[in-house]
């Protein structure tokens, strides 16, 4: 009969394997779907042009299309064209309901998105513990204590994977800034904290030093 320690070890390893494998499977499945979509369209065209089937052209075309989309999306004119196209598609009820929230969620974790998650922060809760979250915005506000405008920060703390969470407002000087990237922070939440490093250098917001 398995001991409680063995069951605990198996459960932790299973959860770790699950959260490592599932994102990988989803990414591979999405890439394979895009490949088949482009290959089914471009394959017959290449066969007619070349008079025979050439293996590998579908994969090369998929890579070229993804690269082209990345180049266009990084260009100022391309961004405007994509935004206008999405604006037209957003008028379609199904597209607006499904695509827009997913795109906003993915954009929030993009390092190129200035309005996304800034970085990982920690703040003390009422019980004296540390609450892990993402810095999303900094602003000034008069707290009404006669000290004039003060600097505050909004912190997003996921409570259901990454899709749902709570927003807290803290004085910026009360925040700790651990040496964790946004991508690492996402991984920590998705693994229930198991991806946390053994040691974390931190900086206080006020001093700005380790």
C-alpha cells in the first residue's frame, strides 16, 4: 500500500507534469492546425506550378506566413491595417464574443504591450503574509492626509488561473519587486507556486536597491 508521502510525491509530480505538458500540447496542436490550413491551400497551387509534389513547401510556406504576419504586426502601417480589420470583424457577434477577450488576455502578457502586465510585485496582506501579483498601472492621487498627491499602484492578483482575479491598490512605496519576469510569474500561478525559485533577490520600490 502506498504511503501518504509517496502519494503526496506522486500528486505533486503529476500536477507538475500536467502544467508542463498541456501548454506544450496546445502550442503544438495550434501550430499543426495552422500548417494544415496553409498547406491545404498552397499545396495544390505549388503542384500546378511545379508539375509535381515537392515535400517541405507547406512547412516553409507556414513559416513564411507567420514571419510575414509578425513583420506586418510590428509595422506602424500594419498595426493600423490590422486594427481596422479587427474593428470590422468585431461587429460580428460570435467573433466579438470569442476573439476579443482571448486577444486581450494574450496581449496582456506580451512584453511589447505597454498597457499589459508591467512586472511581478509583492505586497503585504492584512495577516502579515506576502501577496503575489502583477503591477498593471501607476498613478497619482491625493489621499486626503494633507501630504498632497501620492504615488499609488494597481496590482492584479489572479484567483482562477489567470482569467479571473482581484485588483488591489497600494502605495507604491509599499511594494516589493522580486526578480521575477512576467513570464515566470505566469508560470508560478499556473503551477500553484511550484515554479517559485528557491531564492529571490528583491528590491523595495522606495529605495530601488537590493
